[in-house]
């Protein structure tokens, strides 16, 4: 039933977009809400829950209201209806690819893990308790933030002459902050399972350090999404799915502009604009602007995507810089802001035409089908488990588009998750029960 409603909704959204792109985005909004409602049962895909919440936040309500109000971002002026229609077509093709990858897949409920059932009982070998290791990792990462305080607590990283800013941000700012937050996530999961005063105190102390580390001066939203959204996925991703969807939507739509005001306005004099007129929700406006103002490019056959995903590297090492759409002269001449974000399904379109967004949707959905099997509320706390949580959390800024440091944040988040997972599961060994001992002696 859910699949049938989706394909009917996509067809309806496409038909509405041909008449008026505002109606098309309104149809996408309704489609997202319907899909979220049908994903409410326990055991359904956590990825699809995050996917439709991201669609609802960035790609339905916001562009519908912006187009209806003739909003203009980055001194571009009003974009024509034809470009908006073409932009929503790319979005619908990507959504179709995400669902196409799930053909023939039964959304069965995950196995019911309870303490002592389905998971081998473990014990810690050695004298170092994992909570102490996590706390020491939290304190060490927090202390490292003061090596370069100008990147973390003083300003939005005003670079010195000749400094290698991307590498500095990864080493001295992004990675330490995410390690602090991921250690807190691991401690919070540990406290939720143990339910002891000591475990809750340790998680509370880590929360205080995490709150200070995520001080909203330097790209706070990416830090919070990659660092703290995994805890929401763990705590609410299966049983309280509507609550999780509402929290993600509210945090991005409401908290995002507020953090923007604190982190940018207090230094650069920007005023607060609320959802959906904040510049945080300009993704589809930029897509339409590119399609209307830039000449039709040659097919990149993967080079546009490689160029986009390689921005984790310093600009001098970026792969295929000539295949960066945001660097085209036509774009730089039409947009007052050069640091724009471009949703990846648009980049896939430049690479492979209309089939590109579908291919990307299938690939992304196939990857998250595997991650859905890893993310279980009672899974063993490990590096692979936390990394799966981080990858699911990273999907929200991934859909938004590679802006500022999404690549460094995602990569650093995975490193932090592996670090926290290794600390929390270090020296774990299966306990030899009576049945195992008897089997081993026969």
C-alpha cells in the first residue's frame, strides 16, 4: 500500500508541477507526510524516515512558499516557472530512484533483542572500564579545542595569511568536537542500558562538555546533526517515529535560523529570517537558478560527482575542478554568493542526464538498506554500529548539498564514531556459559 501511494503521489506531483511548480511542491509535501505516516509502524526503515523528513523540510514546504512569494536569494532575481518545473522534476526522479531500490523488499520488523536474549552476554577483560575510556577521550578531545581557540570560540575562523584552513578545521575544530559529541552519544546509550547513577552522571558530564564544544560560532548545525542526531536515531528511530520526524523538522526549520543568527549575525550583522525564507532553505532555488542561468553543460560521466565529493580536500587538491558547476562564470556572474550548495541529485543530472538522479537514488537507497539492518536499538555498542548511526545522520546535510564542510564533517564523524565505538567495546569478550563450556570439553 505504501509503495502504491508513493508512485501515485509522484505522478500527481509531476502533473501538478506542469501546471504550477508551487502546486508540484505542495504535492511533494503531502506525499512526504503520507509516507511518514505509513512508516510509523515499528520495524520500518529508519533511512526512509530521515529521507522523507529531509524532503519535507528542504524540498517541499520551503520552495512552495518561496516561489509563491517571489522570493529572491543572492541577488539573483525571480526565477522563471519553467526552471522551477525542471528542478522539481530532478527531485522527483531522485525520489523515484530511492523507492525503486526497495522493490521486492519486505519491511519486516527487526529481531526483538532484549537484554540477555539474542545477544551473547559480554564481560570486560582488563582493568580499564569503557566508561572511563570514553570520559578520558571526551576530556582529551575537549581540551584540544583550545589549541586553536580562534577556530572554535572566538570567531568564525578568520584565517591567518598562508594557513591551510581546511586541514586546520578538520584537526583542531571539527574532529575534536565530533569526538566529544560521539563519546557523549556512546555514554548516553550505555546509561540508557545500565540505568545506574554512575552511568547517568558520566553521560551528564559528557553532555556539558558536548554543549560547550558545540558552541554556535562555527557551523553549529552540521556539528549537531552529525554528532547528536545519532542519539535521536537510537532512542526514537523505531518506537517513536513521528516524534523523531517532528524533532528533526523542528530542529532544522526552527533552530537552524536561530543558530545562524547567533553564529553569523552577532559577528557580521545579519538579521534573523525564519523558515522558509532563511538562506538555509535555498537549495531548490539554486537548482532552478543554475538550470535557467547557466548553459547546458557537457555530460561529466561521473566527474561532476567526483568533483563535488572531493571538496573534503583543500581546493588545490580537488578532483576535476573544471567540473565544479558552482565555479562556472555564468554562476559567479548571476549569484552574489559564491559559497552555494547544490543537492547531489542535481550534480548527478549534469553527469548522466535525466537518468542520473534515478541512478543516485538507487545507489544511496541500496547503501542505506544495509545500514538499516545495522541500526537496532539493542545492537552491541561498537564502531560499526555508531558509524552506521553517523551515516544516517549525515544524510540530512548530504541532501542539502555539499556546503562549507559537509565532507569534513561526515568524514570526521565516522572517525569519531569508530573512536567512540572502539573505546566502549574494547576488550569485550563473550562470556563462556555452561552450555559453551560443556561443548568445549566434550
